[in-house]
């Protein structure tokens, strides 16, 4: 494993911790800064909104800069945001720190995925992306208990100081270990599950040909491809399916499966372990036959959520199915990122747009799941809502795969 890839994974781990640990610290933060629970909740929702905005805005603003320099700058922004949170004397400064830290999130994973795939041989690019995202999935497992443990022992500020230190380590690692010109990837040829073969192999130097578009205008042109839009739609719907169910899973556990509230934490860790497994397995499968792996992952998520809804009354089945929900929910992530960037000719803006699409899907799924509960359909209804959204994602992915195998004469979005 290239050492630069380890540094990227460490950065992903730190960013993931920042996103998730606040949930375990919210009561302490609200009490310390003398704000209501609703106001404290904006430290979570404000972060999510900033991720969606920052993914596009910062990637567009840095389109012509070397990708290593951009990554270093993004991690520096992440360190600054967490530092502000650690020393925040009041709620506005705390919220500002969360927003600053969130701005780097989408761009880091979008641009970082391009750099990660350039550090390995072409046949292992999805696995490289999976290794980078492993930091995020591990943070999902450890984030809430880490925040709660550190906050209980040393106070909530100590948790943000710890994440700031992780950010400094990641910053140093990326600066020292990632090749200076890493991040160039070959364009797609539109040949379905088989990936394009570059004019010369990637040797780990981070310099495969041809050079992807660097200017903003050239990167925007990548969005003229129907394949890019279909992949973004499949990503948004896939995440929407998973988070439509996951957002209310605690209620399903306690109100339907019969678990106590104290059990929810370890059940969420089971889900998190599933994310880690799905990420790594999905990356390996995507390198063999990407489109087939993506269709199977999304179909697996659909079936898992539907079965979960049927069997939620069984505690044993719920443990197994929440693990499978994590596996199938994240198995598509590495392949989706390599797919969208291949068909976008390596445009970093497309990779970051994929992160934004996932956040849009999160919001959509949570909203629709909430509507189902409000309508009186019960605490299993978000599972069925998620299954329906995931099924739509599967259909979109099947259409994208078929178009890729039999390219249309003009497979481009019409322009005026």
C-alpha cells in the first residue's frame, strides 16, 4: 500500500470523526455554551449543508491548482475549523468552526479519490479509493463513542483538540508522502463494466496520461455526458435509500425490535462494521466488473431494507440485517466515484459533485422517512421507503450500464 494512500486515509479518518463525534457531545456543548438543544442541532445540520456547498465551490475555485497543494490547503482548513471549535468562547464561533471544517469535507474526498487512484495500478483504482474511504468508515464506527468517551473524561473541547491533532498529522503525511503531481487519471471510453486502458500504465508516480481537464470551463463540460448524470443520480438515490432507513433506525430498534435505548450504541457499531466491510469488498468487486458490482450492491441494499422491514420484530434478525445494511449500503461507494470520474475524464468537479449528490440523497431519504412516520405508517416505514428509493437507484444504474455497453451515437446532454 503506497504510503501516500495511508496519509489520505488518515485525513479521511479525521474528517469522519469531526462529522460524527458531535452527536455524542451535543448535550455537553449545549450546556456549556448555554444554547437550546435545537440550536445545538445546527452544529450537525449546518455541517451537512456546508459539505454540500463546499464540495462544489472549493473544487471549482481550485480547478487549476495542483491537486496535492489543494489537498494540503483543504486539510489546513479542516485543522483551522476544529481549532476554532476547540477554543470557541460562544455558540457563533463554535458554529463558524463547524462550517469551516465542513467546507473541506466534500472537496477532500472528491479530489483525494482522484489522487488515491493515481497512486496504484489501473486495475486496483477502486480498491485505492476504498482504502481512502476506509478512514471515513472507521470514523463512523468510532466517532460517536470516541466523542462520548473523551467528552465524559476530559470535556467536549478535548475531543476537538484530539481531532485537530489528527488533522495536523494528516497534513504532515500528505505533504511528505503524496507525490507532487499525483491525481491524473485517464478518460473513459464508454465501454461498460470494463475500464479504459490508459496509453501507458500507472507506475505509482501519480502521472498517468492523458492530463484531465484542469480549467473550470473544461471541467464543467464533463457534465455534458449522460453517464455522469446517471451516475450522480444513482449515487443520490443509493444514499437516499440507506439514510432514509438509517436516520430513524434507533426508533426501529427500540419501538419494534424490542431493544433498550442503551443497546442502540453497540447496534450502530455493528452497522459501522458493515460499512467498513462493504467499502473494502465493494472496491475489490468494482475493479473486477464495476457496473455489475454496482447493480448487485444496490439490489442487495433494496432487498436488505425490504427484508429488514418484514423481520424488524425479531431482535436477532435486526442485528444481522443492520450489518448487511451497512455492507450493501457502502459497497457501491468506491465504484461510483471511479465511474463518475472516468466518464467525466478525470474532472475533479465531478468527483466532488458525487459527494454533494450523496449528501442530497441523505437529506432526501431522511425527509421521506420522516414523512412516512408522520403519516402514521409506523417505525418500520422508513425501511420500506429506503427500499423503494434504493430500487430506483438500481433501475438508474441498470440503464447507465446498458447505455455504456451500447454507447448512443451522441451520448451527451443536449445544449442550447
